[in-house]
C-alpha cells in the first residue's frame, strides 16, 4: 500500500490492514475539518493510536484529547461511526469500531441529560447521601418550590477584579478597558442583577467569592460591642454566655494586613434552644444612608448546633423571617437577603432578631456579628487599600475578610507579591473549603471546612480575541476532567465527567438560546478539557465559561445590551437547573417570565390589579401557576407578597392620601419570575377627578454602535443606551475606533480602548418605578391617580376615555433595533394601536401631559413626509419637530409665567448619577399651529423645550422626562399643569 508523502503518522512498519485504517481515518479527519460531513469534527483532532485486532474483529481508533472538544450526542456519534466505517470499506464491514478521545469513548462524552437510547452513566452521579437542610431558607415566602433548585447550594462568580500589582506598587484591573467596559466587571453585570436572583428565585443558596452587594456603606454590629450600632439581649430565664473556647468575629484594627483573619480574633455567644421562645438577640445597626443593604449573619457551628435558627430581618417593607442551619457554614458571613433600610437607628424597621425557638430543643444556638452592606476595600497591600467598593475587588481580598484560611485558600503561593495568581487560584479552593472534608482544599482535602454541600461551581468570564470582521468569537467552555490530584475522580469516587456534562449542557443552552433570540450565526466554540484553575481545582462539578470576546465588536454589541444579559443569565440558570435535576433524578420546571399588561385602577373603594402571563416559546414548562402581589406603602419597601391564583387582585378600603405601589411576579413549582414594572395609585379625599398615568418607558438597551469600513465601536455621543435599573460595568466612552489598532498592553489595548472616568460610578437607568414620582406630584396637587402599562392601553384593557387627564410617561423610550435579524424593532414609542387610542382620547375632549426625551424624534426623524407617524405628530400631538440632542445643559427656562407662575427655571438631570438616569439627548419641538405656544426653552440655546395647547384638547408636551427634575420642581409643574387643564371641570365626552 502506497503511503502519501508527508503523511503525518509513521505507519510504514505496520501491517497493510492497519495502514489502510490509518489512511482512511486521516482522510476522515481532513474531510470532517473541511466541513464535508453533516456533523462537526474538531479542527485540532489527530490520530493517537489505532489498535487493530483481526481475530476479535475489532478496531479501536484512539484520537487525541482534542478530538473530544466538541459536543457529542447519540445522533452525531452514530453518524461518525457510520461514516468512518464506510470509509474503511467492505473488508472491515463486520468489524466493531470503537472511537476514543484519548481514554474515553465518544459515547462516554454524551451528557446524561441528552441520552435517550444510551443508559445514564451512574458513575458521574452524586452518591445518595442524606441531604442536610439548606444553609438558609426564607420562611416568609408564601409558596413552596418543588421542581426548582430548592436544597441546592451553588458557587458562582464573575471574572477577575481590582487587585494589587506589587511590581508596580499600585492597584489596578486585571484586564484592559475596551468597548466601554473592563472584563473584571462585565460578567458581574450579568451575575449580580440577573443570574443571582434567578438562581435564588428557583430556591438555591448561592455563594460568591467576591462581594455581591453594590452598597458602598458597611455597618457591622458585633456581640463584643464593636461596630456601628447596638446589641440588645432579651434573656428571660435563659442565660446567654460569651465564649472564646471557639473563636468568633471581631473587627480588630482596620485595614487588615496580610493573613489577618477577623473570624479568629473575637468571641461569640451561645444559648440553649427551646421549643418556645425564651431568649432573643437584637442587632440594631446605625445605617449611614438610606438605601438597599445586604444582610449577612455569622455564627459558630458546633456539634449540637440547631438546623433551624430563626432570624427575622425588620426592614422598611416589614419583617422577613429566615431559618438558618447553624450546623454548617459557621465562621464566615452567610447572606440572608438585600433589604431597604432608612438612615439612622430604627429598631422597628432596621434590625435583625435571633430567637432561640427551635425544633431541636436539646441544641444550642450561637450568635456573632452581623454585617449590613458591601462596603469598601479593607485589606491593605504594602500600606494601601484598594480605594474601591468591595464588589470591584478580586476574590483574594474578600475571602480574607470572609474568614477563609490563608494558605489553604487565598494565599496559595504564600507570596504577598503574587496577588494575581492567588486571586484566580483562590476561587476553586474556596469552593472546596465551603464543601469541607473529604472535598476540602487540595493542599489538605481533610480540612473540615464549612460543610456546605456545594452542588456545582461556575466561573463566568469573557475572552479576548477579534475576528477582524462583523462575525462573533462566540462561547468557549472549559472543564477539568482531571482534578488537581491528576485523577478523573472526585474525592468520593464520582467521575469528574460530571464536569464535562455540566459544561456541555451549559454551553448548549447558552448558544441555542442565542441562536433563537439574537444571532443565528453566533459561534459555538470548543469544550476544552484543560488545566485552568477555576475549572480543575473545584472538587465538585465545575466549569469555566468564556461567554464571548470582550475585544471583538460583534460580541460586544450583544454583551452591552441588558436584554442579552437577562437572556444569557436565564440560559445559565436553566442549564444549572437541568444539569442538577439530571444529577439527582428529579423533574424540573423552569421559572416563568415576567408578567405583562399590568394595570392598577380603582374599583369601588379599593384598587384592582390586573395583568397577563407571558409565555416562553423556548421553555414549555415555564408556565405560571400562581402569582405574587407585592405591596409598598409610601416610600417604604415592598412586603413579602401575597399569593393569588388568578391574574388579578383586589385590595379594598384603600386609605386616602397614601400612595400604594405594586409589582407582580409569576410563580410555578420551579420558582418565581422577575417582577413586573411597578405601578402606583392614590385615593385623595375630595379629589376633583382621577388622573391616569400611562407608563410608556420600558426601554433598556446598549449604546448606539456603528461599523463603517475600518471604523467600529460604540457611539454614546449619539445614544448612551438605557441601563436596566443601573449599570455597573461601564468604565468610560470609547476612544479608539480603528478596528486595526493593535493591542500593546492593558493600558494601550488598541481597538475599542476606552476612558476610565466612570468606572467608580454606578449609572442609574430605567428602574421601572417612575409612576410613583409622577403620582406623588399629582397627589400633592390634590388629585387621585391610577397607573397602567402602555400594553394595557394598546390592547384595550383600560380605556383612556375613562379619565379626564392622561399623563403619558415616556422617559427615554425610543424605537430600538431588534438584536435578531428576523425580529421587529423593540420599544416603539407610538405603535399604531396607541396612536389610535390617543387620537380618540384627544378628539373626545381629553387632556394630555406627555413627557420624554425621544418621542418626537421617534415619530419624525428619518421618515418620509407621508409617513403616518409624522401625520400623528402634526395632527394629533400638534408638534413640529425641531431637533434631537437639543441641549447638553439640563437647565430649562420658563418663558410663560401665566402658565407656570413663580417658576423661572427647571433643572432636569443631565449628568451621570446613581439616583436618576441622565438625559443626554432631549428633544426640541414647537407647536404645529397657532393654537399652541412654547412655554419653556432650553437655557443654553433657546430651543423650545415644552409647549402648551389650551384649546378643547388641552395638552402639555415636554422634550425632557419629568421624572428627571427635582421633587420640588416636579410638584410645582404638576400643580400648575392641573390648574390649567382643570380636569374637574373638563371631563371627556362620552358616546
């Protein structure tokens, strides 16, 4: 048999049959790599060994490990074997053919989740052991999760973080600032606002090696009397004893130097459990600033600790009760939840209580410090703290403050000058310390640890690299089938192929969903089995996700969009749900999507809430079964919710003068959806009429992007986009738009290079909670108000004609291109149905207040003169568009004192802020006819900012959103507008 020249394998000494198999197999690989088959072949696949056994009629073809870097399913495995068998010819037709990727058959690389004909591989399933109660259970949730992630403990984190570079003697990011972000924060913008609540809404306990709380303030109240606040012991007949027999927390001297462990420096309290409460401990912090604070508890786990210690968090929305399993997790901070607190000392609505009531009457309860808020960095390196909020820091520093042992977890190099390496190595070892013996840190697997049964671990990163064109880099998955001990077994003997299963299910779910929702050409990259620390160190099923490339423009057009962040996070949650359900032999149900068409209107002396469920075309199980109605009174916090069966809820006896706000979540046996937008209502005694607020501000989006020849990037000078609630990843505007600019260093990263002026600031976005801002001003003018979503108007669920005045709140709503080529644009301000409803309302004598930054531009800009949107602007709204980006300064001058007496100027927010979104591009428009008049102008250039029509259909229109002006100014504006509109005397005509 002739062997081709430059054949990559030495086969001359082999027999002719084996040579034939080598030649056929090599050509099979080449054709597969060239895409000639209906299945994928790894581009770096090679033949390792071919074992030919003629007597047994068996051929084993062993490829290299890289051959296994693709997803295997029963279908492509069968096709591979059939195709290669056919290539071998009739001589070997009756031979059995076994294909290996290194030491595993390709059948072994099919995840259990995707097996239909093949039996599941039980060697990769967890051992059947009694499950301890979860570390934390929320007892105030009014429903039970049965087919979600209940009783599961998940470790997850986002990328790198701010760290100390000893060589440069400074703190800095581990990656470059490109395309307006830095990788150290980008995955956090998926994990913190989306993935964490999704997992927790499914019932999971989630642990992070980086601070999760964005709150920059921190308050610690300790049993030893340290910190800002006070401890109150109500003991009854029970004696509370301080003990140092086993250490507890003490703040000590700040900042912490190398290896200081605050959980080894203090004491804790112990007291016996009781079937009925005989003792309580009350922690009362002094909150420095009103806002949302994460609440962390600490305690000591003892042999006779109880599994149901009762903590109650008293906050502005009420009281939320938790059961904490103190048998595990002692000696670190354990997260309960994030709650609203008011500034100052407020025992009734700003405290935490621990009761000694327990079903374990012979057990003991321990009490130690409590922490409120994430805080700033408090670990010193060479005399310097980070100067950044703790959520920005790498894990190496946070884990020190969490009480982790240094040389086992966060200082593996035992070299204070190597924080970079310690940071990425610490994460997997932290997972192992949470789990404890025999799964402990790889330096000492028998270390007791915290005995928290971590089920799965995920490191969430983005990658580097650029395609040079408009295509994506795509999603890479990294797993470690060999652990730190170079075996393919976990310490309990379970196969580490479970990690391969998890990584495959995760990558498949992410990419399939992206193909459906965003980009059918998005690339699925390999499933690497390599020695990456965050993939191979954990002694539990683990994966390292490289979602996309932060250095490639096409990938970043997706990554900067909040819609994409939500959907990818949902994909990750679903993958974890499906993987863990398979591992544990359970059915799964996916939590629902948020409800739509929400309305809150009066009925009798109460308020009637109504909404519609949203179906998920990708997940047939994600169907709502019931709903949670959350309520907020005034400017307090939301309560724990009321469970209802149908998509409506009636609250009678609404008191006068109090603003009630509501949000809705859908629930099923898999968990709870994200909440709806927030709507508010208020009944006023002797109100002349009831106003209707229509919330038309739904938009969340990435900044504007462009690609022209060699120029590409994000043009936030055109459109900054709209964050979802807040943005924590933006570092500054893009500087370098030349796609050919090369990478030199993190400080000179070439294409996409960006400023750093915004990286310490959270940027406010669409909180979906602006009806209360408008409503409070209406209430203070003496009027009742209700509110609805714009979808409820479009689909005729609520009639505008039932109200004399409609306040149309449009914020920064603007038509935004869909991110999928086959789908329509999102967030059109005035869809045809809404145009029809508003025209009918105004023609029948209704009065309108409309405010927003882009609604006039959205109707007019770039459209032909005959377009119906332009006719609507001219004939119905009676506006003549002048320009967008009408002003950069937020000062507006009142030029008609008869309409707004006593007001000379109004200031809308035009700067980046953590409190209210920035209006960077307000509209300017003038009256379309002589019946209207300009009543405000932008101070910097005199362009028209607001107009008023006083004819039969009275109307105010503002080119800037009214929720972005101060409370005082907004109240005055609504007072004078309602005086002009006089709704008590001009009700709409009825047919």
